[in-house]
């Protein structure tokens, strides 16, 4: 199966519960092995993954079972990253609003942005 960064997690759990061997391959490796090709949708992707598996089945190593601690760390890191990115967006929106409009100090939108930044910052500190 193609490694998708988490979307395949339920399938992995299913395979592991039944002791079914599987291999996760990065999408780029599959794409590069097939050369230049046009079209992109789930049906085409499934066919390309099957072609890759058929061509490489002797050299593909089974993936190791998932480590729960690593999964948890990845989830925490991606959540923190999302909050940091969200804060950057709110800060940029505040600067744009201040530059484009004459706003009062008690502007509702600025207060809302500031409140979201404060909440996100507290969450980011907990995720460190």
C-alpha cells in the first residue's frame, strides 16, 4: 500500500490484527518507478500501486508493526505544527486589518484574533 501519512492507519490495524503482512511504500517511489504518466485519481493510483507491487514483489520487505508511542508522538507534533501555523495566520490577518482599516482598539475582530492566538499559544506550550 502507499504510505499516506496516516490515512492508511485503519487498514494497518486490520492487517496487524489478523497477522497479515503488508508493505508501505512512499508514493514518490511508486511514481518514480513508473516513469512519467498522466492522470491522477483513486482508480489510476490503485492500478499503479498494483503494477509496482507486481514488478517489485520479490524485493519488497514487509513493514514492521506500528509502534504506539511513535504514533502518539507524531500526532502530538502534527497537532502542535497545526496550531503554530494557525497562529501565524491570525497574526498576519491582524497586521493586514490594522494596515488596511481604521480600527478602534476595542475592535471585535482584532479581539477575536487575539483570543484565538492566546488559546493556541497555551495549547502549543502544553504540546512542547
